[in-house]
C-alpha cells in the first residue's frame, strides 16, 4: 500500500529481457532509498508496485550501491510505461506505507490501470496545469476533485472532459514542490504516463457492472 507521496527519484541502470524466464529484469539506482529494502519488499516505480529480488540493496557491477532489481512480467509491460524505460531515465520512487504512518496523499495500490499521454502543459506562474489524455474505459473512474495517481504521484483532479468525449482527459495542478521533487516537472507534450484511478471508483464500477448483468 502506498500514498502517492514520492519519497525519492531513481535512475534506470538497465532493462534486460530474459526470454528463458519470460520476464524483463529492471535495475535501478535508488540513490540510497532501497538500502534497507528486504527481499520480497515492495517499491513503487512510476506508480507500479514491484517486488525486490534477492540482490536488491547490493552494489552493482558498476560500483553503484543501493541498487533495486525487479522482474517485470508481461502484464506489467502491457499495462504500464516501464517497458519503454532506458538507461539514464529518471523514475519516481515510493516505499510502501508503514503501519501507523500519516496518509498524506490517498490510498494508492501501485496497480496501474492504464497509460495516458501528456496532452497539454500550461505554466501558471509558480505552478503548472497538466492535462492528460486517458482511455475511454477508465473515464468513469476519474471525477473532478477526486484523486488520481500519475506516475505514482497523488494528485487532485481539477477538471475532466465532458462525459462521452471522443478523447477523454483530466487535468491536475502541479505545485512547485511536486515539480521539483518528482519527474512530473520534466514531462513534455506527448510523454506517456502511468495512471491509477481511485480504488473506490474501481469497485463501484465493478459493482454496477455485476448488478446490471444480474438484473
């Protein structure tokens, strides 16, 4: 479980397909964030919850310490932008929420629902208005003044497209702290981002689907 409050940024060292195992190995320099992460522990990378392999936290062959390693299965590659990462890319990182900690963002599972594209970036002085296009299948899970996670960052939705729009979108406001502490400050028009909608909206959508069938 996460809160969408990014606790650091990492640098991608490698992304290597293992055709024999049917997975892709992702290696990230966490700059100290994963130094005490145990095997099997969770780390959100651009909003996707990943499981640490046994050699996480050890020094890599290049001499870098605190390296996080995880295997990405096909579902992760299809649902998220992680498969498009390249060495040198900067990623948002968040450790899982410890019991008794403050919930400063919102309930984030690290289960990416879809990817979207940056449609518009509009600086508004110190803050920035960001518009993200989204697939129509998650349109009904995003509401004005509701919560959404973009690349793992907890944000409040400030505007949404009209229902049934040909290309649905939502907007969020990025304050200076978010622009400086996360990779969102470096986004450009057309960039792909991971989107996780509010878990309550997903359950409500499913309940309505099931009730409609049962009738």
